[in-house]
C-alpha cells in the first residue's frame, strides 16, 4: 500500500516557484529563522508549498526535523507528509526515525491506514521489533483486517510486553476471536479480562464490546453478566451502586470465590457508611488460603482502617503477610501493617526491624518510616529515636539513613539525648560527616556542612569541555539511531530545544549510553534561553544523578537558574523577601513553568490557588485576568510570601503556611513550639510540608551561594533565624 504520495505537478511547481531559494527565502535566512524558533514565515505557505520544497540545503535529517517544526505549529498532516517523504529522500537513520514519527502522529489521529503503511515499511528494516509489530496489529485491528492481525498477535511469546499492553493484547485477542469465529479463544481471553484483572486496570472498551451484542456475555459463562457489571462499577468507583448491588446479591457464590472482586471491596468502600456493611459481608466469608485468603484479609484490614478499628486492621495486615503469594504482596501487607500499628502504638521498632531485614526494597518503606519518626519527634520520644539509629540503620535506604543520622546529631547538639548514655559509639561530628557521605547535596547534608563549617564543594574550575568534542562532529554513520550529539544538535538547528532536552533525558536514562557533559550543559543552557526551564531542570537532575558524571559549578548554575531574575529581585525587595528565598520557592513550586497547574487548581509560577490570588489581588487593587501570566503571578506570589513572613516572623514557619495554610501552622506551634527549629520541622505530621521546607531551604542555599556571595551559615540562618552553629 502506498499512501500520501505527492502530486508530481505540485512538487515541480514548488521547486520552480522557490527558484534558488527555499520557501521564497534565501536558504541562509531560513536556517537562521529556524534556529531562532521563528516559524512565522510558514503562515503564508500552504501545506503543498511547505511539503514540496527541496530541503536538502538544510542539512542531514532536514525532512525529519522539519516535520517536528510543523507538528509544533499544529500542522500535523503536513508534518506526516514530510516524514513520509523522508523515507525516500533521507539516508539512514533519518528515514527510519521519520517513519516512526509519522506512525506516532498518525496513531494519535487514529489514521489507521497510515499507521499500517508506516509499520509495514519499518518492519522491512526491523522485522523482529515487537513494539512495531504491535503497532501494526493495532492498525489492522481497527481496520478489521482480522486474519492478518490474528496471525501476528498469536505469534508473540508470553509476557513480551508491559502489563498494560498485555491486557490490551487480550482485548484484541478476544475481539478478533469473536469476529473470526474462534469461540474457545474468545471465551478464554474474556474470562481472563473480567475475572482475573483488577477493574482499575480494565479498559472501558471491554464493557462496550460486551454491550454491543449481549449474547457475548455467554462467552464468560454463567457468572459473566453480573461479573462484568461489578467490574464496571468498581472501575468507575461507583461505590454506592456497588454497595446496593452487593446487598441484593450477597448469595452470588462466584463473587466470594474471586480474589480480584474481594480485593476491590477494600479499596471501593473506604467511607465509614459503606465500610461497615461491607465488613459484615466479608466476615461471613469462610477463611481461605492462597490468593483468595490474601485478598480477603487485606480487604478486611482496609475496611477496619476506614472504621478506625486500629487493632483489628493491624491483625489483618499481619495475617496477610503470611498469605502473600509474592514479594510485592508481602511488601504491601507489611507497609499497611506498619502504618496501622504506628497509629495505635509508638513502639514499632521491632516490627520495622523484622520487615526491613526481610524486604528487598527498603526505600518502599521510606514514607511510613518518615511519618513514624515525625510521630516520635512530636511525642519527644528521644529514647526510641536513639534505638532507631542503633537497630535500624544497617537496613535503611541511604537517604533515610542520612535523615536518621542528622536528626540524632541535632538532638545531641541540643543536649536532648546523650549519645554515650544511649549506647551510641559515635560523636556528633561522626554523625554529621556520615550524613554528608551518605547524601552529599541533600538538605541534611547542607545542614551538616553548615554546623561543621564546611563550604559546599562546588567545582569552580573553568568548564574544560565547553564546546562539543570531535566525537559529535564526525560524518554520520549508518545505523538505527544517529550519535546522540548530532541528533540533539539537529533539533537545535531547527529551534526545537524542548525536543532536544526530552531526547537527552531519555538517553541519560539508558545506563549504557555515554553522553558528553558538554552536550548536557549546552542543551540545558539553550533550554533556559527559550524559557523551557522545566525540561532543563529534569535534564540536569538526570545528569548529576548519573554515576560518574563530572559535576562542575556550571552544572549547579544550570540546576538553579535565575529565571525571571530582574522581576524576582524587584518584587523581593518591594515585599521585604530575600531574593534567594523567593526564587527557591518558585523553583520548588512550579519548576519555573508559568503554565503549571496542580490537581487541586493551584496555578502558575507561584502555584497560587485562585481564591488566594483573588484575596492578594484585592489587597493590591489589581485586576487579575490570567494567573498564568508570569508578571501577574509573581507579583501576587511575592506579596503573599511577604505577608506570611510578616505574620509568622520566621521563614520556615512562613514556608509551612504557604504549603499547608495558616491554621495548621498555628496548631503545630501550639504542640511543637518549644522544639528547636530544625527538629520542629522533623516533627510536623504532614510529610508533604516537611519535604517542602527542606526542598526550599536547599534551593535557597544554592541560590544564595551561587549568585549572592552568601555563606552556607548565612543561608541556613535565613530559614532558621535561631539556628545554633
């Protein structure tokens, strides 16, 4: 099948009309405009004029990159036509890369003939590429080319795809089998989907397929209709309807033998009004072993928790540990057990120790450990905290171990514990040095350095590889992908900075791929020139986290950029806010993305809720039309932070109020106010707020040191004014 062929007349006319130029412009000017991201000259050109031009003067990959430009300015059909032309006009690897983009774009438009054509073309080059085969099956499925799709689908080995893709493959298999008359295969696939798959992971297309012809329910057996109805309710979280159905169908035996359906009761009926009748029904189910027993005890535990039956929840989760069928189930039961028991009693140290000794992933328990330690700090149970250090640190994730070490050192500094009396054979200095070694640039490490009088080890050498080395300027070899440097530089030539950054982030995620630090820095800098700060920060985070990356001062400047700095400095001065603190808060809130929007509706650079923004705007007598406008949003955010600093007096309390609200901070001051400042933060019951203050402090420290000639102790004192060194 040959698709998207250009008319020869259109092609000849375009070449002739362009004369010696390109799109009625000299090629040099076109290259300059593209690199600057100025695509305005396209607006006067039709798709035929754009697509018909000879782009070879723009260098290797011209059709491939130009397709991205057209997609960016919302001309997807023209983009696909350019990518299609690249198959014949470009050499490898640009032709195959372009074909993949054509396929992806057509899939988004659900243009299945184009997807089929691109997939067939690519599979001639990569015949054993299973993801490409799957793209072809999808296109064939939607075009009802069933025999061809079935032949490919049934050739795949088991578990060759991700779990979500395997589930979709099952749906394809069921539908194709029905259409081809393979009743047994259809029944087997549908039963696996309805009876063995959690509702939250099922596609609505399963129910649509069954409802198209109610006779298909027979393929599920005698329990099929009610089972599909239950899964539909559970998947849409229709808790009230599901509860009503159960009350009228409590004698459906097949329901109570299905571990998936039982498990869904625990997650579906979490409100107290629905949890109680559901728990009554579960209590009537005979005890079981295996998967059913695990689901039954976990569901009971979750409903007990919803009803505040703490001890019963704890007992059920502990029982589920013994019924777990795999390590994932065991970790889930253990996490719930620890969380339930820690709410009821303070001393769960022995339980933590047993579980952390056994688990393969200690970081899985970081959040429940952090919450428990906050609880110990708020109860001032310093004795138990010292035992945490003695008995748990050998089993902790390094970041968690650094937190424990720093907290213990802080308690000892304030003479709230005596290390020797507690049986700890380490000095305060030992603990602080260990904190730094475990997590060199974390909040805890910065605090430890400030106490020890250590400067931050920012490498101040000049950037010794400031230009791309010769590895990235060699002639392009044949292969499935170009060298990373040339691939990224090509995106820059066409003004596609975000695409360059996204590609490099993906490459950094592949542990075996070598990436030039100079390329990382250049890409991040160009992203920031284009105000693509979020992508830039993701890129730099990925780079400095990569083992062996040679971090220099320039990397830290790119990780902590001075976005909108003139405006920030002006607003900070006007509202009596330290500029480093304001910049740090914006970095943490939105990664400098003016269009950021949280799930609760917080908007823009400062992540202000609309109601908060309206209140601050009234104070300033401003009319706010668009919270995504950087100047408007920063004006309101700086004023709000200034108001909080004036009311709370101390930066760490103001930051807590910014994150969690005035009321909660007032409550914490009443219960925790006598604690030293840095320990107060550790005792706050909201994990989000604890982490928030730490992230802002870390960012503020970096901004102060990098750009304002501040020392580490000065910046720590900015957040904790009474901090004792």
